[in-house]
């Protein structure tokens, strides 16, 4: 906090008394404004002395940086197209050097800014090729895994059988288009979100093709690469483009789908540059199951939002629960069948049990001390939030709340951050439903007696008429009025519902109006 205050004073003094600053970029995040300035000298920019200013309502955070020079053995060529030209300075070892900056595009489409000194040497450069030229390829994937898409259980022809395939499993291969890269005459499995890489044993090089067709079955090398490229990219597109968290995991993560020497595990490594994902091939190959891919990538998401905070038992269990939650949420987008089961294909079989966030665990019942089991409670809590608020709004609130995570926090602290995110982003619009969800899972204990909130009006009513006249809601509810009217408006039945099941009276066949609080719809009783 002191450092921040100091920075702020320093920054103000730059504006008030010192040199001028030149605004270079200004961007807007979901809840703040972010600007980059050059320091200047004689009214010209010093290209490698920059100030980053983050503004959140009234709070300002300043970072003043100096970029080390990066010379390049390449001068300006007559074949280069000059996109922009600007004069200024570079700061090096206490001296200011006068330079001309040329932003160019070369004949094969690469773009750089070259900083030339008075002798026309490139004493510094910036490459603008980090956004790879994406190209579409065609490939085969599971959506999200062969059991969810077929509705089958593990067994019969749906078994690992040492990575073999068969007609039934091949039927679950879905043809998709996905972004890859075309470079030097070859299609390579990398795009802006990730690159398939070989950094862990066994030594299997990423697949390359001269044609944009990558159709493999699960027994072939290449299938897991395509499956990983497709699912991680699709999930990354969802959180970055659909939800709007543009800067999250803003690097190309390195993904090895044939890793860990055949081990039956997967992992995210944050310490390498770029960070990595490793997927083992023991049992069902981990990268064949979208749940495993999204679970591991979610660790990269939380590391990106709140680096340096994965400390403390409950905080680590939260990371597992969050990763299981995103795996389930992603599965649900593809196919609702069994989406709350995590690792449907990789787990729930002879190799290991997998996990599930379809549970009634409560925080007030106590934790087990196993971060994966306790993570199932946290994941289930997040899924309750999602299923009681509109999906993408809940996802935004949850993702925003992760930025505020800190070491040694517990599940209740995490829930506080969710409530805060709702307050900042949606003006507490969802606070009552969140209160209900938090009390229900035991992460909130205060004010729980007084909840008579009828959460039912907040979510899309989803009900099923079961046998023997049982009406089942997809979500439990409190003090909710359930009424049945005849078509001419006569009240036929009225009862208060607590929970999710209610027994309807024996009604003769016909069409009626079902009213659940403010919601009403015609139903057919037969
Ligand atoms: Zn994990």
C-alpha cells in the first residue's frame, strides 16, 4: 500500500512539474481503464520508457518500466512496406539516443518496428507477429467425450482397451473446424491460445500436415492433439470473447498431450515461460476427455487472474473445485448429459473413479482434508450459483471474483468475493439468490434464518412431471407458491413448496395452467 501511495505521488509529480507524457494506448476492461504512456524528451517520445496506469473507479495503480534494448541484425530494406514512421529517443545506460522508428511489413507478411540510430543500425526492435496468422483446419474430436455424446456408460465397446478404437467409439468422432497456423507451406497445430508442443517424455513431435485435414481416431497419434487444440481454444474463446475477459491467459500456452512418461495424470506448470500443460497417457489418454483438458486449463485461468495466491489448504481445494466447475460448465455447453460428472471418460472406470459435483455437500458439515473431495463441494457451490442465475452472467461474476483471490482464504471468503463481484458488476441484482445458495451450502451462516426469498422467479423455470403426479423442479426452492388453474381461471390446487418435489392432486386429463410464483405455463395432464 505504501509503495502504491509513493508511486501515485511520483506520477502526479510527473504530470505537474516534470516532463510531459505521451499517451500511446488506452483500453477498457470490465471494471477499469488501462493506459500506456511514453516518457518524453524535448516533446518526443522515449520509446523504451513506459508508464502503465490502471484506474478502477477512484483508485489508480501506476507501474513505471524501462524496456531493455533488443538489437536486430536487420536494416530497413527497400522491399519493406513502411506502415508508420516516428522520431524519438531510446534510453540506454543513462544516455538518450536519437532514433527513427519504422513499423514495417516485409514481403512474407512479418511485421516489426525497427529503431534505427543515426548510422542506420537497428539498435532495438519490436516484433508484431505474436498474433499468428490463423487458418482453419478440419479435424475429428469427441464432444465432449464418447460416453456423454452416446449416453453410454463405461464398459462394453466403450473401454480404453489399450488405446484401441472400434466402430461404436468411431461413431462418437465429430468433425469440427478449428484454428491452426499455416507457416512455410505447412499446417501447424498452434493458434493464439495454445501450441501443441513436445516438452515432456515420450518424444513425440507435434503433427504437421501439408493439407488442412487432421482426421484421426483415438488409436492414432494426432487425435489427442486435435482434441486438445479444439476444446482448449473453444473454452478460451468463451471466456475471452463471450465473457469479455480479453486479457486472461494472454499468452500461448504450451500443451504436451503425450507427456509424463505414460503416467495417468495431468498438470499445469506456471513457472516455465510460457507456462505448460502436460497430459499423461496412462489409462484412457487424459487429452481424450474434454473435462481433463478444461480442468487443467482452468488452473492456468486462475493463475492468470490471481498469480501468487495458491497458498493455504482451502485456497488449493478451491482451485480444484473451480477447475471441476469449469469442466462441468463447458461440458454442459456441449451436451447436458451427465455434465456434473467430471472426467466421464477418463475416470469412472477401472483406472480411477473420477469426480462429481452432483452432490449435497455442505461446508458446515466439515471438510475432509482431501483437496479434491473438498473441491467437489466448492465446485458444486459454483454450479449452484450458475444454475440459479443466468449461465453467462454467473460465469462472469465467478470469473471476476477470482481476480480478488488471496492466500489462505477459505470457502466463505471466496463466496464473499462472489457477492462483491455481483455488487460491482450487477448492482447486487443477484444478491438474494446468492444469499440463498450460500446458506444452502453452509458457506454463509448469518441471516440464513430469514431467507424467505423466492428464488424461483430468478431462473428459467425447469420442471418435469414425473409419474404418480409428482412435479419436480430442477432446483430446490423455498416458500414458493405452486398453483394449478383450469383454463377458465378456476383455482384447482394451491400449495407452498419447500425443496424440489411436490405431489399434485389426481386431476382428470386435460390442459391446465401451472403457476409457480410469477411464472405460468400451460401443461397437459394425461
Ligand atoms: Zn487440478
